[in-house]
């Protein structure tokens, strides 16, 4: 995909990865710390540094229920997101997956990468047979709220004591979006019907 901002054409891409080169990992860690410093996108509140973040991402790529997606701007990794699938013991909720830890580094925002990344995660979740994608976000993340609501996510609840940031309790919004797999009955028909 090509985005044009200020007359400069940028290439945008998102891919699922299970390995990263040293250079890609360095870019990913830099993007992550930049997003943390700016104030969001991860559970961390303080920058972690390259070694700790690299350990985190290597771990993510090893966990069977997690998939890592990286966003690239002009070939450089500038953000990521994770798709979390229910554990094998959770058959009752096997049809739902979670999108978490989605962020784009401040220096790469406004090009449409987050939108592309969310759509890629949705496509992957649907391809894996999931019918619902869940996510939650702090009420203070207004850009992310605009992103997810613009992409058709339904807010179904607000947790009043969702997070604790610098001595302040922050509420969080919970969202879901219905996914339509290529085959099978439409997901909406599987929802409880009003009697
Ligand atoms: C939210 C975030 C991922 C958006 O990244 P981005 O690549 O700049 O977003 P995009 O360029 O793809 O924009 C997609 C939509 O997001 C919303 N958006 C993006 N920037 C915005 C801004 N500055 N003000 C308001 N809405 C904005 C818009 O709805 C936009 O759609 P539009 O272009 O049709 O108006 C990024 O700001 C970020 O990482 N924020 C901190 C982390 C976070 O909140 N993560 C989500 C919680 S898990």
C-alpha cells in the first residue's frame, strides 16, 4: 500500500512475524519505547530499553496462543500488535480472540498504518476461524478510540477501575467486532435472537 502525505509517497505494510533480524528487532524496540514515552500502547508506563523489549518480543513469538504483527513504514518496523487466541482449555470461548498491544511509534503516525494493522489482524483471526475480536483501551487513549470506533467496533462496557496510572485510577472501554469467515453461516445468525 502507498500513502501520500505532504506530497511524499510512503510504502505501508503489515505482516505477521515469527522471527525478526537484529535490525528489525532494534527498530521494533525503538518504536515501542517511543510509544511508551509518548504515553500509551502498552502496559508499560516507563521505557524498558532494548534488551528487555527484545526478550519480551522473542517470548511473544514463542507463545503458541500469541501472534505478533509488525507495521512498516518505508520498510522500517515502526509499530506492532498482538493477536491472542484462547487457550486450548477454553473451548467455550474458542470463537473469540483478542487484539492487544497495538501501537504505532509517534514518528510514524497519521499514514494509515494502524488502520491497516487492525484489518490484517482481523483477517488473520477470521482465517483461523474466530468469529469475534475483542479489545480494550484506556478511556484516555482518544486517538485509539476514534480508530476502533471508525473501524466498526462496538463498545459494550466501561470498566471504572481498569488501570492505575501515576497514582490515578483510569477507566477503560471494552469493544468487540464481529468477524465473518469465508465459509459457514454469517456470524450474526449465531447471536442470541430476541424472542
Ligand atoms: C492509535 C494509534 C495506533 C493510531 O495510529 P496511526 O497509524 O496514526 O492511525 P491511522 O493513521 O491508521 O489512523 C486511523 C484512524 O485513527 C484515528 N486517528 C488517527 N490519528 C488521529 C488523531 N490525531 N486524532 C484523532 N483521530 C485519529 C482516525 O479515526 C483515523 O482514521 P481517519 O484517517 O479516517 O480519520 C496511535 O495513535 C498510537 O499508537 N497511539 C498510542 C497507543 C494506543 O492508544 N494504542 C491502542 C490501545 S491498544
